[in-house]
């Protein structure tokens, strides 16, 4: 009986230590978790510009380029981030750091046509884990909650392009080149409305936080593959509804702009994500045509 109890205790200890080591390794190696964890612990930072958003922002905004131009910037984009997650992230950042002058949010393609204005959208797993108290349960064990990340991290070890990737001021820089072989839709979007974005109610929540703190807020429709592009002018556009003030949006996914700005063979990382070469071109355009004003 004592031997049995001893084995149970030993297995429990080993299991607990394995889970602890697993999450500690992910904090250092996984692109999403390591970045969310780092930003969560920012204190007394004094960035001029913050860029929020999901992976399109993560790959596509070169904050170092802007910093070299005299705008102290940081790219907060993380994989799988919803507008709601960005709202949570901004609130937490403002509690422990100095307020920025400008917050810019990169959003996904209009071609997805979510048409779901009030959708809360699931908070991405890294945000759930680090920003909220996790009850002790089997589902919340790191090796259970983050089991899929083991495969993703294995890819980072096997792939040469992923091994050579680096974070620079929050931007994930990857040199990998994947040509855009997609085709334009037969009928390209020509109009824009706030309901085109899933969880768009949180756009106005971010806007309210920015207004309260005297921060300028801009939304950027990020460029994507041909199959996602539209004929909507770059803008600026005004997003609004019956109960909220207007939000300024610039459409960087205009067909003519993307074809002129981005090389379809050399500037994409894959699936509408820019590699480090395309990101620098896009950021230069944002700086020259939007931020200088």
C-alpha cells in the first residue's frame, strides 16, 4: 500500500513539474505566449504610438522603422487576437504605463463579411491565460490548454525561415517569401460599414478609452492577398452607428494601392501576411501618407 501511495505522489509531482516547465518554456519560445507575457509585464513604458491587432499587425507593421523616424513605437499585434482582446490589452497597458499619443488598430479583411457587429468573439487563449485568473481544473493545465502549441513550436525548430525569425519592437520579422497566386473576386467591395467587422462594438470601446485618455485612435484595414482586396478608397473613412461617435479608418487593402505598393512575389509571407520586406514598404507608406499629417 505504501509503495502504491508513493507512486501516486511521485507521478503527481512529476506531472505538476512537467506542466510548470512546459508553460515556462512556452513563455520564452512561443511567439504568441512569449509576447503577451512580455507586454503584460510592461511598466513605465512611454511609447508615442501603439499598434494593436492580430497577426496581420504582428507581421505587417515595422515599429523600428517608425522609431528611427523619431516616433517611439511598439507593435502589440499577436496571433489570434480579436478586437475584444486588443481592448483588454490596451486597458491593462494604460494602468501601468504612460499613455501614448496615438493608438492604431489593424483589422482583417472586409472580404470575410462577418456582418456580426455585437459578436464578443472568443478571447485568444494567451490572453485568457495571462490576463485572467484561471481556476484549478484539468482544462486549464498548460499541457492541456496549450497542447496545440507543441506542434507549432516544432515547426519553428524545423523551418529555417522560422528559426531565423526575430522580434523587433514587437514586430515578427520573417524573410520567407510566398507569392500571391490568388485571384481577385468577380465583384470587389466598394462600400464600407462598421458592421463588416466581427465584434465591432469593441471598436467603440477602444475609442472611448482613447477619448478618455486624450489619445488619438485610428483603424487600419490591413492589406491582404488579391482574393481579399477591394475598390474602397484609402480614405480616411468614418465608422459610426446610431449611438457612437465616428471612428477614423484608412483602407490599406485597396486593390490599386496594394498592387502598386506590394510585390506579389517577394513581399508576402503567406495567407495575406507580409514578410519583413513588405512590412517595411507598408510602414513607410503609413508614415508618409497618414502619420505625417
